[in-house]
């Protein structure tokens, strides 16, 4: 028998095995690292507007509550400072709507009247700010109904939703309120079915998805997926996050809600999972190049941007890196 014919079954088997392995391997997506921010920054807010990325507040090892804000131009791959916020905050939620950028809630590192070293998740504030890129100026909005940090925020149908978080007593809350720029007022909405903070909050196709988060402690991570419909002011359950976690970063890109990273008391997560709005199911991607938490996510085009954060749990290994992910 000719050698080529003798090897044919072996070759066919190897091809089949390669195809099976490929079919079983999770998609990797495309990761890149672009220009670092001018300085280290963890727990900022972020929002994309008019093709640029805005990074709001946060903290460092030395400063509990940064008031500084930055804008990134992906065409030039450069950073620039913009006007500082009226006050410094970390664990702030970012959103964009109608040509404006919003910074909502946060912590200051110290409770009322406290001095001395920073304490994580202390000093919740009820602030809300609006930034106009045309004038490079911030406006102070009416306050939230109560001080809260680690809130999730999302813009939907001309309004900004502020959901969950934890208050001055460092306990999580199910609070959900909505800001209407037309009336400059906050109004209550149906609370989260399960109170939590440090979760993903994403608006998509007329509803808001609240995914993952923690109940109180960072080891109380959950995979809950709740979906809010503003037409009925009600919540329904969605398919849970495959890997329960909190403190990660997330964004909507196309028809995918990407959830990357997170933390518990021992590690940062490198898991990358995306909820497919078309199939109502989760896609599990290959692990990211590094674990990360305390960043924020925002999308420009078909790329998700993750500025800063920490590669270690808590405030360990704060970074200035700008990481990007392309799902497809």
C-alpha cells in the first residue's frame, strides 16, 4: 500500500481531533494595551461620548477622592485633562446622555467627621454632576435621595438610572432612582429584587441589565441577572452570570454585554463572559491576559475600553493601563 494512503486515516483523525478541539475551545477575543493614563487611578467612573473616553475621579494609594477627570482620544491614542469635578469621589458611576457626561454617587474614604487614614467604602455621598464637553464645565445636579457609592448607572430613553450601591452605614441597598434632565429631578423606581453593589449595570434594547455584584462583603459575590423594564416599572430574572463576581468592569458592544474581571478577598478574576442579546445566553471567552477589578468599561465603535483599576484584590497593584477588548 502506498505510504500516502497508509497515512490517510491518521491524517483524517488528526484533522478531526483538531476540529473538535477548536470547536470546544472558548473564543479569545482580541486584547490590546494602549497609552497609559498620566497617573495611576483605581475605582473611577467612565463613559464614552462622541468617540472619546471620559474617566472620572477615583483614588490612589495617596489620595482617597480624586476630583480630576481625563479624556482619551482613540484616534490620536492620547490623554488630556479636563475640568476637575466639583469634589473628589471614588467608586463613582459614569454615564453619557444627550451630549453630556454624568458622574453619580461615590465614596470619599472617610465617614462624617473622620480624620486619618482612608477606609474603603466609607464616606458615601449623594452628589451628581453633569459635564459639558463644549464648555469644559461641570454642573452640580440635585442630590440623590441618599448617599451611596459603588452605584451602577445607565442612560435609557432620555433619563439616567442610578441603581443599588451602599450607604453611610456601609450596607448595600436596593435603591433605584431616575434622573430626568428635562425636569432636573430624581424620581423613585422599582427597587432591585436583591440589594447589591459593585455590579454591572447596562442599558440595552429598551431595558436595563443588572449583573453580578456583591451582597455586602467582597466574598459575597453573586451571579444574579435582573432585567428592568421601564415601561412596566418591573424586574424579571435573566440567565445568571456563569462566574459569580463583583467589582468587575462591563460594557455593551454590539449585541453583547461584556463582563470582565472582578475580585474577592484572595484574587482578581480574569474571567471574560458576554451575554448575547440575540440568543439570551452567555458566551464564555478565554481568560484575559490579566485579572482586573476597580476599573470601568465603555465602548467606542466595536472596542471596549477598560482604564486603570487594580490587578490585585482591594487596592493592591493600582494601574494606569488602558486595556481594550474586541469581542469579534
